C-alpha cells in the first residue's frame, strides 16, 4: 500500500483501524528515515460490540471495559480512538467519557443505536462514511431506528431481509427533511464535528458490477490476485438478490448523500477527504483522486475539495503550524503537477514529482514505485 500512496502524491495518512504490531514499526521506520513513506496517524484496533464488524477489534460492552481499553490504547501511543457500528448505547457513551478522561479524541462510525446528533454532542470528532447522517436528516428518525433492526430477525430469509432493507432505504429517502438536516448541520458546526464522506466508497456500493468495475480495470493490476478474486466473488454473491430497481435506489441514495455533503459544506461543516482503502475496489492512493472528483461533483469547488485533502486534515490533526499549506518553515511536503487542479480537479492525477519530507521523488522514481506494487500484486 505504501508505494501506491507515495506514487499518488500522498504524504500523510490517517489509518482508521489496524494492527499496532504492524503500524508502530512502520511509523517508526518512516520517522527515522529507514523507510520511505507518508506520515502516519493511527487508531489501532476498533472498539466495537459483539460480535465485532471487523478485525482487529476490542469488544466493549460496559464502562469498565471502555475505560480499560481506551487507557491501554492511549498508553500504546494511538492518535485517536475509533468506534464502530455494533457498540451498544451504554458502551458508546462510556467510551466517550473515557476518551475525555484520557484527553484523546474519538472518531469513527455512528453506532446503529446512537443518533448522529447524540454522537456530535458526545464529542465524537469525526463521522466516517456519513454513518447515521441521512437517518438523522429524516423527519421520522426514531421510527427508522426501530425498524433498522427488523431485517436481522431470527426467522428472516435472505430475501425477506433484503426486502425489508430496501423498504427501509426508500423510507430514508422519502422522509428526508430540509429542516432536520439544517438543525443537524448547525449542531455539527457548533460542536466542531467533522465529516469524512468517503463518497468513493458509497459510489462503489451504488454502481456495482462489470459495467463500472470491469474485470480488466487497469488499476486491478495493483491489487494482489487473491484479493481481487475475493472482491469479485463477494460482489457477485451480494448482488444475486438485487434487482434493477434496487440499483436505481442505490443511485438515489448516493445522489442524496452527495447533496448532503454539499449542504454541509455550505453550512460550515468541516469536510475531510477520505477513502476507506483498501475496501473492495477502493484502490489505495488512486481512490483519493477519485474522491476529490466526487466531492466536486457533489458541489464543492475545486479549491474546497483540495482543502479537504490538505489544509483541513492538518487542522483536524492539530498540525497546521507545520504542514497543510505552503509557507516558510513548514514541512517540505509538496506535489508538483503538470495541470492546474483549480481548472479541472482531475489534474491532481497529472503528477510530475513529489517532494516528501524535503526529498525529491521524480517521475521515474514514482513509476518505479508503481512497478514494485504491480510486481507484488502479481506474486500474491
């Protein structure tokens, strides 16, 4: 992943969940100059309910576990705490309290049983993937929260669960309220709750299949063959029950999500560019450029999209004194382009060279990084 990040001009990353035994030595080697790579800020394992959605995770079911796990992660040097979707209400708010005691921020999903407004009031610093946001924009959020869990009933068949999910998603769109949205966005502004929409991830959910992710996609050459094959298998399996009407609904959900992002930007909500790499078909490095395109398509200006990937993240991380903008005395992390991204945001892909921590990586070096990633993918 590191070669792909550098080849795409990425000098700083926020790792939203991973194994500390891998992240810690990687960050140490990069900071000591033993290895070339981006500056890394990480959360370590997720905090989630049982069973957890992803690994690595620490299961938190009560206040004692919340306090212990947050304290342990702080001692291990994480930069923030990452919460996940399966957490109970009690566990979630206990994590929020523990984070305040430990003077560390927490970020992540809005758990299914918590509202986005409650997450903002609890001090969650960033919300990823707009989790809970569309639901919070509904005029009937309490009912939608109750009905959200019906699809998982013990006697449900795959088809009945899918039908309930589709009906719920239609309700989500039909009950969208401009008033509720404005109230929510004002709360985000007041509480300084940042948003990382990851539209590239939502777009992949909305437009699956060979028409948009063809088997001969040239970017798949950078993905290990075993992983690419797993992606294809999972996609085919998941979409067996999906109808053309379902795909149209997904498109509408994506369109509504993009409108929400534009309205949040206009309302003063702070936006971060993120991708959730390496989720299926979200290729590390390349996906960030696609995310910038989607932010502009949503309604942000090219300048605002660029700020979401440069100036805004450094403010979020408290590093704006040393990075994020071009100024005397700041870190020499610069991307040199052959085209002006203010005229066309896709010009962020026209990379001539990268200056990483003051070291020049010319086009030949960047091409060599891509070649190394491609060789690794072929052999794994």
